[in-house]
């Protein structure tokens, strides 16, 4: 089921919420890639930054 979630300090984003931890993780990653893309201006750089973030985490 798709719904809109409000995140503090950010505009509405599309969210997939089926209650599973994997869906939550993928939703968070999608949000981070979108945010990184806005900051870095490149989809490839955004993917690389988020990948590096998850490796360090």
C-alpha cells in the first residue's frame, strides 16, 4: 500500500509501508538517494554517497 508520510523538516515523500523491516529500509534508502541527488546534483553521485553511507553504517 502506498501512502504519503510527513518527515520532520522535509516535504511530503512517497512511502511504501507494508510493515516489513525490509520495506522500511528500502524506503529510507530511496529517501536518502533523493535527498543526496538534490544536494549533489547527480544521480550517480547520489547513489555512490548513499552506498558509502550504508557501508560505513
